């Protein structure tokens, strides 16, 4: 994640930042605009773009349906000091399902393409993978504490994002790598919840879960490669993202994000995740592929 400081001021209030991010102005039929949201960053956080696209799609769907899956491609970075626009296409509307395509642009340039499917809830038989054992989140140090302790060793290009007040309270389970070069397992776990109170129906909780799901999943694939995500020669970027929603949840209550990576090749790394409520209920499955290119090797003529 390559982010720099922006010229726009930073809102040091997660709840206000969340409200501003979803203030959609309708500019035409199924066309919407969101004005710049001060974030202290130059580039849009991918999870924010993903979340806004899901919210834009939801504006065109009946209240009786909720999202059950989304698939998205990140096309190019957006800037935080300019408005973004969303063009929603109503692909289909049936009794049980509605499908939408969302194209997110900035100054006419594509940022993100997303497809989302919405469904009317119904009773059915069910099963879910069991949640693995994990220490309680109250016993763990916050990621904000770990970043503060790492201090100036964090490369300058990463400091604006990780040093600002985060929307989400992350609690890593076990060792949290920064720029370590040791080969590690392709598995990680985090407890997380949003700061403050997040009221609202399920579609509000879903868009914020989408926001959080973009962080850490791709980095899990770097462990077996012996690459730390804060390596100053690593060129990384989220390329695509998918989520399947399975059950209800609240993002201001603790959830467990269980991550692994099945493969990394051709400078591409794949991450997978399952998200559980604290009571052990599986609420979402996530996958993401990202670019993991080592520029120092390119300079040395190895690529």
C-alpha cells in the first residue's frame, strides 16, 4: 500500500469520516457523487472505494433484499481531494435476487468496477466452518500500539496511513511482522471492531465490513515469501476482491478475521479470509489477489 500525505485536512473523528463517505448526491438516474472526504492521505484506501461502491449499489435495490456477494476489480488509484462518481447499472431484478454493476470514476477515469448480488432472506438448513481457538481481544495489544512502538523504522511512505487514527481497532494474534525477512506461515488471525457505535441496518454493517476486509488479507501471502509488507522495495497493490456474506453481525462488536494464503506466483499473491462473530458464527468469506513485486530485485537485473 503506497500512500502519501494529502493537502486536504484530516478529520480526527471516525464517526464523522464515516458519515461523509456515504453522503451520496444524486446527479442523474442511478448516478451518484460523493465529495472529497478529508483523510490525511493522498490516495483513496481501497477498502473505502469497495465500501462506497457496495453502498451505491444498495441505493437502487429494494429494502427487502440484502447483499450476499460482491466481486470487484481495482483499476487504478484514486485521489482523496477530488469527488468520486458512481454509475449503477441494474442488471436484473427478480423475486428473490437483484444484481447490480457499479463503475466508480474520478474525473472520468475508472477507479473500481464492482458487481454485487442481493437476495431476499429466507429460512433454510445451514452449516459453517467452526471458528478456531483464539485468545480474547482484551488480552492483546492493539495494532495502533504496535505501530507506535515500531516508530521511525516504518518507511516514510507508509506512515500517513498507519500513523493516522484508524477506523478499526485491530488486535493481531501472535507476532505482527513489519519489515521482517524471515519466512513465516501463510496464516494469521486478527480480532477487530470499529471505533465508536455503529448503528444501522444490515446493509450499513456490510459496507463497513467490506471496508475492513481489504486490510491484512493480501499481506498474509507475503509471509512464506520472506517479505515484510513494510519493505521499502515492495511494490504492492490490491487487484481484485470478493466477499460472500453468510449471516448478520455488528461491526462495532468484536469479530475474528482468520486469514491464509494458498498461493503466490508471478509477482501475484492470493489471500483468503473467514470472518466470525465472537460467538463463533461464520458471517463472511473473503478473497483477494494483489501485486507483490520486489523493485530491488528488478534494479539488480534479477527480473
